[in-house]
């Protein structure tokens, strides 16, 4: 059996899940929330995501490109996840806890072609970007 390739970061945010989820479900907010510096704009998408929604983002890792994502998990105020053509999954899980909401962002790259992700050092870069994203998310909902 293969080992699942996934990286994640978790943070307690002093805000209700509803408020946090609303930002995550709004593609136009992703540029402001992205701590990795790779999301540069929204190309197209709905005002608010739902299960099965597609949305395209302008991205930059060295060179500019765009990616189209499909929402594959949508559990209002609890979980939202999407993937692009390579099937790598970005996911947010929200759990109500004393003092706010525990938010976990994860990136699952458990695909045979993911060796490139590992070889280029993306798991650690992604983890650092997630920590920064969760900080931006916390600042956005508590400001």
C-alpha cells in the first residue's frame, strides 16, 4: 500500500465557521487570502462556490499561467475542496471549538505523477504558504 502524500496546516481562528467559510467559498477572495503568492487573479467563476462549480484562477510560479478548478467537496460551514486537471486536491476543514473555529488547510497530491511535486520541494513550500494563508484568513475575519 502506498503512503498518502498530503501536507497540511491547522490554526485556531477566533471567528465562527460561517464567516470563514463564506470567504473560502468566494473565489474573488482567494487572491487576498493566498499566502503562497501564487494566486494573482480570478479569471472566471461564480460569485459563490457550490458542489460541482468550476472556477479559473490566474497563477504565477515563475511564469504566469491559469488553472481551472472543480469543487469536489462542499459541506456548508464545514468542508470545501477543489482540484485542477492534475487531480491534486486543495481542501479546507472547519471545526467549531471553544474560542472559535479550528481550520485545517490541506493539499493532497497522492497521484503517480506527483513525484514532480516532491522533487521540486513543493510540499514544504505549500505548508509554509498554508500557514500564511491561515494567518491572512484569521486577519480577514477578525479585523
